[in-house]
C-alpha cells in the first residue's frame, strides 16, 4: 500500500492534469446516428476493466458507497460536467435525452456495458464540429464591438441552453469575447480573426482524434470521482506518465497544468523548478503559445493537454518560450517567458532559513524563519545506505542548530503553499519540537487505526514557535501544524488550510486481469483518513489558525470543501497524549495586540487593499462585450493595481514599479511574514519577560 503523503501529494499533482486531460479529450459525440468522423467503440478489454473498477470501488473505498441509482445519477452529472464544463456544446434537449438513462448506469456498469458513455461522447464530437463551423461563419461575417451585451465567464454552474438558437446566441457572445481579449492583448484584427479560426478548428479536431482509451478514462474517472475527488482511474498512458513523474527522470519546467475552457492553465508550480525559480509565472496563468528554442511561437489554445505538455518538454538545459496570459485579468497583454528545462533538484526544494528583526521597547528581537516548500526525503539515497541522505527533518535540525547559535528569540515555520509530501517526515519533524508522543492517527477502510509517533524523545528546539499556513497548505503540512496546535507547542497563524485528510493507494488493475499482458491502467483509490491526536479529522475543515489572516479565497473556491463529492469531516476517539503547554489564556491577548497593531500598520492596510483588488478581479465573472468600455475598464483596473502596489512598496522602502508588466513579474514585500514576526515577538515577551506579561495584564503564573 502507498501510505505516505509525499506519494499522495504527487498523485494529487499528477491526477489533476490527468483529469484535465479528460476535459480536453472528452469533448465529442453523436448519439446513435454517428457522423462521417466515425463512431469510436469501447475496446475489447474495457468491459472487464469497468466491472473490476466497480467491484474495487464498492468493496475497498473508504467511503463505503453503494453502486446504485443515486450514485448513477451523480455519475451522469459528473460525466456531463467533464465533457462540457461551461455548457458550450450540449443543449437541454441533449441533456434530457441522456438523463433518461440516469438510473441505468449502475446496472450497466456491473454488466460491463459502457456503450452509453461512448454515445454521449460522440454527440459532443458532432456538436463541436457544428460549433467550429458556426464560429467560422461568424468570423467571416465580421464582429460588431459597439454593443451593450455582456458575457458570463464562469458558466460552470449555469444551466444548459434551451435549444440551438440559444446556443448560437451564446457562441456569438463567446466569439466576441475571445476576439476582444486578443485585440486588447495587442494582436491586430487580421491576426485575431485567423488565430480564432484556428483555435475553434483545433478544438473540434482534438475531439475527433480522441480514441477509445481517452473516452474510457473520462467515463471511469466520472465513476471514481463520484466516490471522492482524490479517487481516479489512470489509463495505461497516464500510468506511464505517473511512473515518469515518480522517478523524477523527465526534464521540464516544473509546473502542474490543466485544461480550462480551451486554455492550458498553470495549476501549481513545483518548488525549485524552472517555472518557480523564474519568478515570472503564477498559478492561474494561461499558456497560449509555446516555442522551442528560436522557433516560431505556436498558438496552443484549444489543444489537448497532453499535446501541450509534449511540446513544452525537452532535453535538459534546452530552452522553451511560453506565451503567457495572466490568469487574473483576461484583458492583460500577453507576455513571453523564457525558461531553461531542467530536473527538479532536491537542493532547490530544501528548507531555507532567514532572520527577521523586530523592535520592541526592551530592544531588538531576532526571529528565525524556516521556510519548507514540501516535506521531502531522498528515498533513493536512504535505501542505498547513504548516511548523509537529504530529508526535511535532517535539514531543519541543521537549520535549528544554526539559528540557535545565532541567538534567535523565536522561530516561525513557514508552510504557506506547502501541499504536503512525506508523511513520515511530517511526523519526524514534529519530534524536533516535542519530547516524543503520538502525532497522527490513520483509520483505514476496515476500521483499523494506526498511530504514528515520534519515537526518539529528543527536543531540538523548545523556544517560542509559530507555524504559518495558508489555504494551499495541505496533507503533511496540516499534520505538522495540527500536532503543534494540539500539544500547545506553538501558535498557528494564517488561513484555514486546504483540508485534505485522506490517504490514497494505487491499484495495478493488470493484477486482476485474465490476460497478464493486457494494459489495463491503475485505480488510485482513497482507503484511509487522517485524524489528529484529539480524534478530529483534518478532512474538509483542515487546521483553523489561532490567529487568522484574511484570505484571497473563499471556502467554496479553493480547498477540499470546494471539491466535488468530498468525504465528510468526522471524529474518532482521542489518543492519550500530554500537552506541552496551555496557550489558550495567551491567545486572546496576542490577538488583541495584533488587531490593535495592524489597525495602524500602513503596510498591512496596503496589503489588504491589494488583496481586495485581487478578490474583486477574480470575482469579476461578467465582462462587457463593448470594446471601448472594456478598454476603459482595463485601464482603470491596471492603474488601480499599480497604484496600490506602489503604495505598498513605498511603505516598505522599495522603489516604485513603472508598469503593470513589472508588477506581473515582481514579488511584492512579504507583509504577512512581517506581521507574524511581530506576533511571535509578543509571544516571546509573554513567555520570557514576567514584567512585560504583568504590564500586559497577565500574572506570572498565567503562562
């Protein structure tokens, strides 16, 4: 069984692109009347594989769901969402026709009958060809941008339109918006019209090229994700991709990608990778063009994800150029980013330290900061018997010794953006800050519970401690932060964490096949859940900070609770453990002093203003289709963003930026780390300066 969160994190990172491949590859179909493009049928191995997946899900998945009519209905909705996420192809008539079979899918699956999925897919393929032809007609007739029309960009929750006439109206708006986006991004009108013709043709052509394996992966992915968002089916092709990623043998740019509305979107940057180190790319950015070395830029909008990935990859130390459209503003001018392909070196993902200074009445306090991008370990070196193999715990122990020698008064462990990694490393690193004891509980689908403990009983650092987290801190990060909070060992600062409290294993389906040479793919399946020592699950709720900071994301936008079909939060029996300290009486005072301080903290207020602008831009789902209105709105937004960013930089003593392009490339000051250092300085004084504690309203025995 695969039972560590490093593997789970890799699975999650890989499977998101795999699921996105389904979005790109799962867009076509005619019903029973297949068109001239040819009707794709299931392969001879697919019925047996479908029955096997059904049995495994029904009997081994942690959620214990039954394959029945209720689940069948959920699967159909999921499958339609995968194929037509923004409701640009199917009509209500199509969907109602499909839903006549919504209670048949469960019985059909158990019998190995998956033909319905292929018929739905074929209908979508025919619709895509029709839409491409319609788009060409619209472009040939010219586009009028003097209009009061608007377009809803986020159509994921919209109903399918009533009929073909309504679909035509929707597509006219979509085409107008796509054209405006390109024109405002700097393309001339002739280029824009030609590139759009190519894009819509690419979408239809990609759908026509989809093979039986892709359709099967789409459909079985809908079944598996109906159980929970981290369960999924990997085709033989994507199983091979998973192995490549696990071996870290493939050179690339270090970015996890997905397809979203015909765009290839950056979902996550791998710490230490070329994309991360460039400082020019961010999650949400869209790759609209790719060029190898000095070749001409190729527009990749409408391409299948795997085709884009293949074009980005290349030999180590070779160069790739990416044409990037910022994700937070569809009207921003695209920019070109040049990256050197390389392997992701462990050294570049390793924990790093710095020291921040905080002024107080009694002098300067030195706050150590250790930033951990991921919980890593060099498995190969460890298994080879190398006594000096790298790991998070070993590196953090070394950094702690250095910081103690440098005389720090407190320590911040920065886990912002840390999506997990090795579960064992999270447990072992917890042991650096506590004298042994249980760290996390794992309950399996059979009801058995395993307790993972810190065994050595050695505390390397016992001074004031804070853990910084954000909405992207997940899995192993949540286990470490939760342990520090439960033991009273430190205070947790930041945002509510992601809430991934489940464990997955990878099942090689060929082990169950009658033909051992058959390529049947794998099933990634949730088989356990994490629980804190208190018995509380980390699932969905994650870790609630002791002192919270405002977030750019709402709960329904990012995190486990924003996923489809997440397993519920629950509790089990607590394990025996001894709290190291009782911090509850200190937290209200620390929060009160923090609130009082940031009320007049100019940098923090500037950061809040920037945060508000980010939220406003992301929540802007309706756009004008009038060119002059759109241009004015873009200019006003860019001016406001640049003005707020420069106000923030001025407070920090940084030079102002000249343009919005510089802002896209520049990392701003880390105000939240500054604020957290202030909180930890207060914590130090309360714990180690009795007179200060008394002056602040606490008697010496309160702490």
